[in-house]
């Protein structure tokens, strides 16, 4: 089973939920994918405890008519100031 992560960055834009929905529906129709969404954009991946949710057909049903993004988003300024700890402690 392959895994797919959807993340958003920058400001919200019209149609982003429709894109998220299309990705999830395509992945499920292929039948060989697990799909996850990163909450709060790149922050969801970069946090010490990643904040990701499993995306299902039920979760994306009807979101294409809503504005913004169900995953939320992060601006570039927050990402550029993010500190990442490495295994060697540096």
C-alpha cells in the first residue's frame, strides 16, 4: 500500500478544498493508496508531534463547495522560523 500526504502552504485560495477532494477520490479509486492530510499546512509535518489525519471519502464529501481548506494552512514566515532538531542534537 502506497501512502500520500496532502499539505497546503501559503494563504487560502478558492478551490483548494476541491483539489483536496479530487486527490482523495482519485487515490481511493486507484485502490492502492492511504491518504493523509497535514493539519495547519507544513506545521503539521514539522512539529515534534506531527499533526496529520487520515483522509477518507467521507471526510472529503461535500467540501468542494466550502471556501478555504479543511486542512488549514501556514504562511511561509512561520516555516522559515521553524527550528528542526537533528539526531546528533545540533
